[in-house]
């Protein structure tokens, strides 16, 4: 993230020096990307973190991370946003995670964050030290696109599974009828 800030700073200096008429359209585009709210359209009832701050928060609290990777131009991503906004259960379960929202240029080119491909949207669950848990997948997914979610129910089920896994919650089985 620091590299991105440095690149933006250099870009701003170059654009100011090269501009004879004081045109700031490119600068305004860069500012609007920076000014984009952390929720990215997924709802303000959830506490969102950027990647760097989210990793720090995970390390400090040992909370697991739930990472949403999406693009602003993506119709499927917009559908997923509605799932988050309209599900009070997703909003309540989010308290058990450090919720990280990566969109557009914020998405690192890391193969670890694309266990089965670089498609959008993807939801990944990570341990507090940043390791992707590849077994936490969309229960409604086919053989391809295992981390692509398209219903609130699938997100809720995966969040519940992740909470049971990360917080060592075991269902007690009884012999009662």
C-alpha cells in the first residue's frame, strides 16, 4: 500500500509539472479512487479494513479474516453487494472476522489469493497470520469457481463454517432421540 501511495504522489507531481493549463482531471480520478469508502458498496453496517490495516488487526487480535475481492464494473459483484446489504445475519457474523474489502487496483497479483483462478467476485477466509484456508468454499459452487458466491445463504453458511473452524466450536452429538 505504501508503494501505491508513493506512485500516486509521483504521479501528482508529474501531472502538476507537465500541465500548462492546470488540468486536474487525472488527479481527481486518483483522488476518487483513494476517497472510495472502505465498504465498496457492501454495506456500512460492517466494519471494513484495507489489506494492510486488516493484516495488522488480524495479528493483533488473532481474529480470522474474511476477504472480498471484487471489481466495481462487475455485475456479479454488484449482485453480491446486495446479498451483504440485505442480510442481517452476514452483518452479525462479520463481527467474528476482520473484514477486508479489495477492489479494482487494490487486489494484489498473488496466486495465494486466487486458489482456483483470478475471477470476480471471490470470498476467501484467511487465518490471523494471512494463510488462505482453501477448504472454506462456497457450498453451492460447482467444480469451477469455488470461491464465487451468488446467494446470501451460501455466504452465511461459509461464515458459520469458518467461525466453527477458527473458534474451535464443535457440535455435541447426543444419543437422545
